[in-house]
């Protein structure tokens, strides 16, 4: 179950990167250690079945998530208020949009919400919004021509 989740997530990373012409090192992005497999597999299984998730399991997953954000360059928490390189910004955007696709949400709107809620600087926010807007406008023009 969890391996299938990771596989689909990686496919969505590739699709988003190609569609929006973004840099995304999907091979190295969001790789989890085998020791995390069983924890996440249990969490995702309970989540998808709509069953109660114990507070202890939620705390463990939250700790791993915080640890992940502190160690991975495509999370703004890694940079501690320093400017993120464009490649890392684009990987972060790919990750947000791929997660939205997994949740069957609108990836563009989800990314815009994440950008607004993030603590990255205004120039980085504008850069990411511009990346989304350029493709969004191009897609609208294509539909109008047809």
C-alpha cells in the first residue's frame, strides 16, 4: 500500500514537472527509509479505511514529518529564513501539486494556498505564482483557440 503510494506520488512529480517546466529531482525527492515503511503503511491504511488513528501513531508520523522537513532542501523549514535556490523552490512546488493530485484536489489552487500560507519571502512567492500563472494562461489560450 505505502509503496504504491510512493510510486504514484513519484509519477505525479514527473507529470507536474513536465507540465509546468519545473526542475524536479524526483529520484532523490521524498525517499523514505525502510524503517519508516511500516509506520507509514499502517497510518495510510487506517486513514484510507476511515478507522481511528491512535494519538501515538499520529505523534510518530508528525515527528517524522518534522524531521523530514528539516533535512530535505525542498522544504522551506530546511533553510531557516534564508533564500531558497530556484531549484528547491520548484521541487517544493512539484511536491505540493503532486500531493494535491493524490488527494484528488485542484493542484493549482492547492499550490496557490500553500504558497500563501508558507513563510517564504515575497520574491519566492511571486516566482512560484508566476510559474503557475504562465502555464495556466497558456492552457486557457489553447482551449480558446480550439
